[in-house]
């Protein structure tokens, strides 16, 4: 699904998944409000939120 997102939005290319096709460490993917990951199944009616981690000091 993340590859499809990058195809639809080329500016996101390389920011969400790495060269191996895995979600980058600093990206959090939530499916229906629950933290998901590379293996999380997503259905047509599911809500997916992709959020970058934010830190500061």
C-alpha cells in the first residue's frame, strides 16, 4: 500500500519506505487508530494515517 501511495504522490517518494520497501523507522502508520506496520492488513473500508515522528530538544 505504501508503494501505491508513493506512486500516486511522487513527492513522497523515498520518504515513507526505504530501498528495501520497508516503512522507515521515523514513519508511524496507524490503521483505524491502531499502530500498524509492514505486515498490517488493510481493507477497503479501513482508515490509514501516515505520520512522521517528531522530536526535539
